[in-house]
C-alpha cells in the first residue's frame, strides 16, 4: 500500500513527511510525496524548489523507505490535485501538516486541510509541527 503526503516546504510539511515516513517504515509501505504549484500565482510559497525535492528524495532513500517524490506542475486548487491523486492511487492514508488558523481566517481564505479532511476517500492523519 501507499501513504500519500501533501508536502509544502514549511515546518508543517516536514512534520507530515516525518509522520508518513515513520508510518511507512512501521508497516513496510511506500511513500508518495506530492508538492504542487498553483497556476494562478506568480510566486507560490508552497512550491518546493528542485533542491528541496532532491533533498526529500535523498532523505527518503537513506531511510530505506520505498518512495516517489512528485510535483504537480499545473492546477489552481491543491485540494483538487490531492483528491485526484487519491482517486488514481488509492493510498491507505493521506498525511498532511496543519497549522492553527482563526475562524475568520478559515472563512475568508478557505482551508485546504479542512477540505481534505472532509472529502478524502481514505483516512487522513493531520499532524502539527513541533
């Protein structure tokens, strides 16, 4: 089986990756790390640079976990991209990092994490950064 990780280059993304790696190691599973860039933004802080993805690949290889690091190059909604990958790959679990947001912040900006928690067709593990 596969554990899917929605990765962004933040402490929350690193926490999600660590949790997914530990889960994969414990159950002998594969990790699929997905990062996405939005088409509608000229600069997207959630887009991992090539060096970030190379480091992820090297760290996962060193851990001995079977893995794939994938960047979704096109799209406007990260939740749609991840939900599409869930439909295509049928992972056992999705792991995401979350951060605290005020109720007003959720109302005005929406929440990718909230949408994934509600709409994912597989169990979702939501982790916080230390």
